[in-house]
C-alpha cells in the first residue's frame, strides 16, 4: 500500500492528521478540593476566557495555512506551461493571486489588532471573533483557489496543496464555529437576541 493510502487508514479525520483527536467523556467524577483549578461554578466563564486567547492562535493558524497555500499556487503557476505560456501570465489567474494575497493581509492585520486588544488589557471579544471567523474563511477560500490553480495535480497527494485543502476546514470549526463567532459579534453590536 502506498504511504498516502496507509495514512488514510491510520487517521479518523479529514485533515490535521499529525494531531491526534479523541473524545473524552467524564461521568460522576469527584475532584478533590485541592485539585480545583480556578473558582467553583465559574468553569464556563473561565473556559470562555481561554477561548478568546485560543481564537487568536486559530486565526493565526488560518492565516498561515492561507499564506502557505498561496505560496504553493505561485510556485506551481510560475512553472507550469499550458497553451504555450506560463499559467501565471493569464490575467484571470493573476487577479485571483492578487485577491488571495489581499485577503491574507487583511486577515493578518485583523488578528494582530485582536491580539493587541488582549496585550493592552482591553480584550475585545467581538474583534477576536471577527479575526477568528475571517481568517478561517480566508484559509478555506485561499486553499480552494490554490488547489484549483494546480488543476488535476491538486487532487493528487503528490503535491502538498491537497494537504492544505484538507487541513484548512477545521479552522472554521474548532475553538468556536464560524456561526458561533458571528453570534458573538452580533451580540456585541445588538445585545443578545431575545
Ligand atoms: C479535529 C478536532 C479537534 C478538536 N479539538 C478539541 C479540543 O481540543 N478541545 C475541545 O474541547 N474540543 C475540540 N474539538 C471539538 C470542537 O470544538 C467542536 O466540534 C466544535 O466546537 C463544534 O461543536 P459541535 O461539534 O458540538 O457542533 P454542534 O454544536 O453540534 O454544531 C453543529 C453545527 O450547527 C451550528 N450551530 C450550533 N448552534 C447554533 C446556533 N445557535 N446558531 C447557529 N448555528 C448553530 C454550528 O455552528 C455547527 O455548524 C475538536 C474537534 C475536532 C473535529
């Protein structure tokens, strides 16, 4: 069996296959008072606080994935020739590259600003949620366009871009799905829905 097929058999998930994932269930667990982390009955709020920091790291992960996918695309279209010229010389393709790079820079600026809100002691939940949602969406959009620019090669495991495509989806799911991020943003602007 080839290594890619072997890897498929060994993993239970679409992407981030180097990271192990398993469900943990706790039932009727008694925790001694000395082992309590934080305050009793405050667990949910404490975990939300942690989420705000984690969301920044996931926004950075999404931006890194998008940046890597863009670089893969630029490398490929600058080398591959079709119809007598480099794929990168087509204006339609060049426009896509410009759009992808702009999304990445906008996302990077947004998550830096969200990170700064924490560093400066003015933690802005809505800004953090915006960064997480936008950078995650960028990862999915850019990876998809970058794979498309590889044509059929993009579908084969021979090229890294297939891995970027598989890995990007999780950033729209964990540490708050994109829908939950939008709830956080809308609640900050409108108050909680009645
Ligand atoms: C690879 C991987 C690693 C993970 N790692 C961790 C980890 O380390 N720690 C951890 O605690 N969890 C982890 N998770 C779990 C992950 O955080 C959850 O899967 C995620 O938060 C979504 O929760 P759910 O799967 O229960 O989706 P659900 O809550 O069942 O939601 C399903 C869909 O419905 C939407 N939805 C739900 N409620 C609403 C609503 N009110 N309005 C609009 N849409 C809504 C969601 O956005 C989603 O699209 C991991 C998951 C994966 C796949």
